[in-house]
C-alpha cells in the first residue's frame, strides 16, 4: 500500500497543502477556495496538471461533494448519519469511508475490507 504525507501550513486560509509520497517527493498539490460558502478544491499532480476538482454542494442534512476527474468522470461523496464516527459513501466505486473524528483516523473500505488508511499525526 502506498503511503502519502500531507503537509499543510498552519495559517493557510485557502486550504493550500502539499502531498508527498513515501520518498518525500511532491506527488500532489491541493488548492482550496477562499471565502466561498461552499468549499472547492483543485488537485494538481507534481507537474501542476489538474487531476481533479472537488466541489461541495448544498445537501440537507448531510454534506455532499462532487468530484470531477481530469478525464471528465464524476463521482459523489455523501456523508451518512452515524454517531461519533464519520461515515461517507463514494458513488461508482462501491467504497465507504469510516472514521474516528476524535482521533482523526479514517479507513477506506471496499465491501468491508480496508484498502487505505488515513490518519493525522
């Protein structure tokens, strides 16, 4: 399983951060929106080519995000109701994100099997 490390500036208002691979090379850069009601993020690869665009959409009562990839394919990430643990469904992939909001530890699950782990240090 590949490992990535996210480096975010403490005072970044727009949500700009870098993602490094296990060899400490720049793999992706994320540029967030600034002063927008609904958040937007653009993800670039190491050569500054757009990989995807993530846009928060109005959805009551749970958050919903549309992800558009460079090839035009779109998926939806929808938050689900759960107590204490954050849970999201990812359309078209059959994936689920489950996490512990208190410890900022999340798992990406495929039919209940963990395929990726995300945690904050």
